[in-house]
């Protein structure tokens, strides 16, 4: 093994060190070099040294994507040494944080500062850069993709120089918010946050048809509404969902929806069996174990109920082995060029296959249904999008590709998966 002066381990082909895999273990790569910069200067130097040798570069967040987005055979970077909140602007409610900071680490600082993120997803272990730039979202009919809160970022270019992106560079900002690291390595981000708030969560069980009847009203009435449709009794265990059977009006245990609403409240914190109140970020996350390979598509909101009905039908009729729940959530449209919610209020429909099983016919069948509704896949979850599909469903795809080519004409920040989507 040779180690450069910049802490970069080059020509490290010992299997133990060269191999990287993602959290769930369905994506892996053998890297020619890896690095863990401790500062922005080191990050820039490592990238310049690698591209100077013709190596491609990818930065991994916390490895929670199911797609090959973080893979490379070139220089693979972790920003685990570049964490922490650097600046808090109380007046504007903005924070600047190093890109390797996890959402969990960020929200601890926000809590202490009397601030909150506007919304969060199901987990908080992702790095902020990794999460936001794949279009990670929570649920809420009026709440956009998390990346909508990015008001600035620093992008390390292939030559090691830094491109500063902020509201004075609107095209770069709208392209960069959801860009999968193809516009450069992000060293830090500035985020718009909000005053601290508490959430009251309520969970209960409904039969599928009852959930469909309540769908529009719950989405309108509550800041956050989502459900997991569970085809079979054992389905809820796949996602560690709590037992809400005592709340069911019919006693059904299969073909049921595990419902959840959350709203801002002034109530004091408490925790009951089916409801609780706590600081925002203490309510959002739920528990997952790495036992699923997930596909999730954003469907225009007006087609949500038809789409989930159609997926439910094929699961029950054609794929009885598909026992993982469907997760169903809401996200408001936003302006980011490659956001799955670009100018489109949407619901998201997610399904999972079981690791070790051949679930591809099932996922392809779901893909076929959801495509029919003009769906756009989550960039970090399994999908079947081709480069042509990208153009068909993303009106700003050509602009995004042109900008990417301008910043990185040699494609140092691409891998095979990203090349077919964005070259
Ligand atoms: C258990 C689980 C729960 C999830 N829950 C949700 C959810 O509720 N909502 C949702 O929308 N998604 C969810 N996801 C998907 C997840 O949020 C995304 O896949 C997210 O991108 C993962 O973040 P990460 O930090 O692990 O990034 P990674 O997967 O490591 O990387 C994602 C992309 O970002 C790039 N990248 C990372 N850091 C940088 C950087 N500093 N500079 C440039 N590029 C960078 C990588 O190269 C890659 O292209 C979930 C995934 C899992 C496994």
C-alpha cells in the first residue's frame, strides 16, 4: 500500500481495503484509491491529484442508496472527517454545515439552537449531502423535497478548485440541489431551516378501502400523512412497524393500512401507545434493518389512489411472495431541475424485494404500472430509468446535462450508472 502526503491510499488493491459496499449490501465496488479528507483543502488536493492521474471520483455519504450512485473504480471518498455545523444565522434561520454531517448530527445542533428542519424522512443516519442530492423526501402534501432547503453549497471541481453556489447563481442552485454528485464533490451546504417546533404523531390501522376514502381529507388536514399498506399479517414485521391491531375497527390483520398523521403542536412532550409529542426531529425517524431492497417512484398526486390500487392488485394476484408493505407518502412540487417532484405535487409509492430472492419480475411489473402514470423514480432507490426516459420525464434534463458537461467535460464525476442517465 502506498499512502500519499494527502492521506490518500493509492494502489491499495488488498481486497479488505479496496472493497466498498453500501448499507444494505446490494451495491459494491473495488476502488483504486480511497480517501478520508479532514478539511476542504485536503478534499480539493485529493480530487486534483486523482483526476490528474485520470481517476474518476465519487464521494459516498452514509451508503444508504440502493442504486449504484456512489460506486467508482477510481477515487472513493468518505467525508466522515468533514462534519459539523460551521455557522448559524439565527436571524435568517440558516445553517452552514460540512457535507459529511449526518442529518442526526445536524438536528442535534438545530435543537440546541431553537431551530428545526422543515421536514425529514424515515431515517436520519444519512449524510446531509448524500441525502439531499438524491431527492430524499418525507411526507406532507404541502412540504417539498428536503433539497428545497439548500440555499448554498460549495462544489469541488475536477481540478480541485471550488465553485460557490448560492442564490446569486440560480441555475447552479436549482441544478445542484438534486445532482447526485455529478456537478462536483460538495464540501459544505447552507440550509434554510425554521423555528423549533414539536410534532404530535398519531398511528392507527384502517382497512384499505377506508384508507382510500380518507385519503384526500387526511392529506389536506394534516401537515404529514402517510401509510404503509400491509398485504399480510407478517408484513408489518418486515419494516418493524408497531402493533396497532387494538385500533382496528374491523379486526382485520391483512390487507390493512398502518396510518400515521403528524401535526405541529404546543402540547407538552409525552409518549402513549399510539400517539406521542416530542421535538420535531425526535418524532420523524423510524426503525429499519437492512432486510429490504427498495424501489420508490413519485406519481403525480391526482393518480396516487389509482396507482396504489394497481400495485396492490398485482401484489395480491400475481406476486403473493411480495410481502413487504407499500409505503405511501406525499410531497409538494419544487423547482430543482432533477427533483422527482419537479413542478409536480406527488405521492410516492414504494415497494421492496427481499435480499437473496429474485424479485426483478415483481419490481419490473411495478415499474410498468407506475410509468403509466408518468412516474419519476427516487434516484437512490432501485429503478429502471434509461437516459431516454430521463429526457421524457424531466423537462430540464437537457439543461442539466449541458451544465454537467460544462463543469466536468471529461466525466470524472460519473460512473457507468450515472453516465447512462446524465452524460
Ligand atoms: C433504511 C432507509 C430509509 C430511507 N428512508 C428514506 C426516506 O424516508 N425518504 C427518502 O426519500 N429516501 C429514503 N431513503 C433513501 C436515502 O435517503 C437516499 O438514498 C440517500 O441518498 C442516502 O444518503 P447517504 O448519505 O447514504 O448517501 P449515499 O447513498 O452514500 O450517496 C448518495 C449520492 O450522493 C453522493 N454524495 C454523497 N455525499 C456527497 C458529497 N459530499 N459530494 C458529492 N456527492 C456526494 C454519492 O456519490 C451518491 O451519488 C432511505 C434509505 C434507507 C436505506
